[in-house]
C-alpha cells in the first residue's frame, strides 16, 4: 500500500496545484502603462503532502510524506509561470510537470520479486485578471481561469508468476478557479505578495493560497520567498486524490 500511495505523489510536486503564477507578484503600474509587459518565472516548491490516495480501484491509503521523502524518488520536475500585462488587464499561466519512480521487493516474493511504480503528473493553468486597485505602491487583481490536470500511474512486476505483468491508471480533469492576487511595496525594493484561489469542476474542490516577501534587484530581476499550500479533492471509479500540499516556495522573476 505504501507503494500505491506514491502513485499520486506527482500531484504534490505539483504540485503541483496548481496554481496561478506562483512566483509572480503583480508589479506596480509602470511609467508607460500603454504597452505590453511580460514576466517569466522558474520556481521551486519544496512541498510535502498529506491526505488520502488510491489507484486501480484499490482501498485508499493515507499519505503523510515530507518533501525529503518525495525528493528521493523524483526523476524529473519542471515548474514555470508567466505573466503578460497591458494596463489593468493581465494573462497568467502556470505549468508543472513531475515524474516519480519507486521500486521495492514484494513481501515474501511469492507472486513477484519486485514491483516498480511510475507516476507522471502535468498541470497547466491559464487565466485572465483585472486590477481593481492599481496604485504606485500596490495592486490587487481579480483572477479567473481554468486548470487542467493529468495524472498517469504505471505499476509493473518483475520475477515470479506476475513477472512482465503491468497496468496503467490515468485521469484527466479540468477545474475552473477564481480569486485574487496582489502586492504591496514596503520600500522601493521590498514588497509583500500573495494570492488566494478556489474552484471546482472535475474535482470536488481545488484551492491554492500563498504569502511571500519579494526583493526587486533591478527593473529586470526580482526574487520571491514564501509559503504555499494547495488542496485538491478528485475521485473517479478507480482513482482518488484527496490531498493537501504545502511547503516553502522560492522563485526568480524576469521582467521585460
């Protein structure tokens, strides 16, 4: 069962969820607002996970994994966000991909010598925003969008009577999300930022909150450090994913 619980761990490196421009703070109005401005942000989210998961129609397993536990099985992960803005209007996107592989000897080795488990998760969010507050010292955006989730789990046996047997369980769903994000400049270089989002659709519930402090090195580069938590509750006939991911988040934002 512990192996089966790892099947859903792609969602946390995900995280994961989620997920509206996780390291992008909406910057104060530029001197020339009548032109497009863009931001790109690779980021790192050291998220652990708690909750209940299940695959292949098997009973749910309670998961309580730290980021260190997940990192030891992580093959590859990619996280990046983007932002395009014109005056008070903005387009935001967030893409996350993770692949996790784990293997273990089976109890007593009767039916198989070893079982391998591979999980891949992809999430893509795109949304549009409008600044209801747009002042030199800060900004508050109202955001709405959609988030696509895809997860695939493959289990393979080697050795014994089940050697060579494998199976795949996957799911794709779309959630609508809405909320706010904003920033407030403490000094010309230091600012506070955060967001709160909630939604549903394919999932019964999909939410995401973050609070962080940022430092603007210059007009082209800034950095953000904070804490993020994301939850999703999805289930179908064979797969259950009712989890909360949470942990520190670090990012570098490039403005142009």
